[in-house]
């Protein structure tokens, strides 16, 4: 199989970017059903605070919920130096409460050996690794998304919710090169609002 490459920088739409990120883990378009691109100002205020920034989601979510988040790798896959995984982030005080569903795809050649090993170990959230190892990075959100309550992406959160959830697709540049592509879908609180 020909080695895949990072390609969000080439995507022209949120839907194209989402399909690109999801294709290793979902065989059909079901992953993008019930999803619409939105402008940042169309999101509820809490979601804007959680998603519209140039920081790592692990830091934002930890600050918002008042505790560190824990990583749960659902699946991972490698093709040469391209590594991808889909994950859940939860709270230690409530391990059943999912605060983020995400997909990450990265070129492992863009980081040093220690960082690469820490990422592949799948024990620590990506943002914490990059911050802890002082990797020079720039985070660029490209699109924001709204997922309806019946969408496949919303199902990752387990608990019933009455309102849409939101996410973002973005790129992390390491040393000014596109190194990491992300889908980050968050849920704002425990009661589904």
C-alpha cells in the first residue's frame, strides 16, 4: 500500500477534511452524516470558549472542567511514518463522562524520538506531550462543525443529550511544517445542554 500523507492543507471544505481524517477508521460516509460546517459566531458561547482558540484542547478542557483529562485510545493505525488514532478524553472524577472524541493523524518524522515514543505509547494526551517536550508548534483551527444529536459522532459521548455538539478540524504545525491533523469534538457539560 502506498504510504498516506498529510493532506488537510489541500482540503477545500470541512466535509472533505472530515472524510480525509475519518477514512482509516470508518469505511463509508456515515461518519460525516448529521454534520454541518458552522462559523465560530454561530456556536453557543461555551462551545466558542472551548473551540475557538489556538491552544491545545487538553489544556482548554482541563481548565474548563477543573481537572486533567485522561486519554483512551480506541484504535490506532500506522502506515510508515504516518500515525493515526481515534480517542476519547474523559475526566478522572467521572470516567464515564466523555469530554472529547477525536481523531489525530500525524507525520511522526516531524517530532523527535522521545516525543514519537510517548505518542505511540498512547498513555498521555497529545497536547500534554507536545507542551511537556517543548515542541515548537502553532495550532490552526480551519473549520468548525455542528453535529446533531443523532449523528454518529455524537454517539461517542454515550450520555443522552438534547442539543447539538460542536467540534473543529485543524492542523498543528511543528517548526512551521504541517505535522498533525486533528478532529476534536467536545461536549460542554454533564447535563447535555
